[in-house]
């Protein structure tokens, strides 16, 4: 398989997923949770710009 064929397949896969997850807000949110960008509670994970999780005062 040539690089151009591989790239075309990748782009088609991305387009298909984008089409699936943008049909509703719930589908989009579920996708972001599944990918690990957001928590189940809807908070942005720290690695993506969210705030760091709070640590117990006793643990410090």
C-alpha cells in the first residue's frame, strides 16, 4: 500500500468518525470522554488544559 492510499484511508476513517460523533451534543461529549479528553463528570482533563485534581491536605 502506497503512502497516498494509506493517507486516503486514514482521512476517510477520520471523516466517518467525525460524522458519527457530531450528530448530537451527547454523541460529541461521549466521544470526548471515551478519548480521555474529558472526565465522565464533564471536566477537562489537566493534560488538555483543565485544572489539576485537588489533593488531600493530609497526603501533602
